[in-house]
C-alpha cells in the first residue's frame, strides 16, 4: 500500500487530494497548522490516515514531526508539498508580503530539501510541489504570491536536474493549478476557469500517478502558459 504525505492538508486542494488518494488505496499522512481540522479528518478516514500538526515556517520542529509520522508507517513514497498562503488582493504591507514569502518560499524550500535528501537515502520516491499558473508572471494584486510560486517551479526544476545525477530513483513533479475553489480564492475577483477542489484533486492525482514532471490543472491552463511565454513583457506589464 503506497504512502503519501501531504502538507497543508487541512482544507482546499490538500484535503481534497487526501480524500481521493485514500479512495485509491493510499495511506495518507496529513499535516497542517490547524489541529482541530486534522482531528476531524482523522475521525473520518480512520486507519487510512495519520495526522501531525506542524508549521513549515518552523522547519526543525516540522521535520521532527514528519520523521515521527514516517517512522509510524515505515516510509513515504510520495511527498506532496501543498502548504501555501496568499495575500488578500490590495494588501501589500511588508508584514503580509513577508508572511507569504516565509510560507511559500522558505517553508517550501526547507521541506523540499529535506524530502529530497530523504528519498536519496531511501533510494526512491516522488516529490510533488504545488506551484501555480500565477508563478509564470507577475501581477499587481498578488505580487509576493506570484513571485513565490515562480520560486517553487524553478526550485523543483533544479531538484529535477539533481535527481538525474542521483543514484536514487527520484521523480520531481511540478503541479501548476489555475483558479481552484478554496479558502484562498474565496472573495477574490477577476478569476476565470474556476474549478472545484475535488475536480482539481482528481487531475492532480492522475499527474502524480503518471509521474509527470509538470502538469497544469486543469489542462487548458497549459495554453495560457504558452501564451504567457511568448507575450512581450511590455504587454504583461499592462495587466
């Protein structure tokens, strides 16, 4: 029975992915900051789930909890790094921007780096990072968020290159969702092709099991990604 660990599993994409993974026979380790939400999920999922409260901005403490969970089940096959936050549109204070960077960049890097080393020692594994279509361009209403997701995609690409030179069999997958119904998108304006979290989670799990290197969710966002790459910066700057 494969084992998957998901950070940021208390709501949205993380919670939806956990549900679908368990329905496919995975044992899932659920982690996040909100212990009360984790406990509710544990009661629902029973023996198919383990839970651990952690904050990725406290890397040493977080990894200690992750190691305890791994020890309980004997190993992890897939690590899905889903922890992420976004600023409210129009909120650009240094404190808010720093919070986004602390979680989405520093917290992500610390966790991804440790899991890559874990898979190297283990000999195999799949590291999945949840970036975003937003990481392909800057946007005035979400400056730090877009920049942070660009970091995630580029960091994953670097790890993928490292994996090619590793003796271990490591797959690195970059999942780039578009707009997904969640607490993060609630109340925000200007979103289109908005899809339910359950729909996105199914597409994510398909990409994970296919061991894709990159996947847009839903797939039609790949067209937008292509258009962005060929659009002159002077036009992007007018968004």
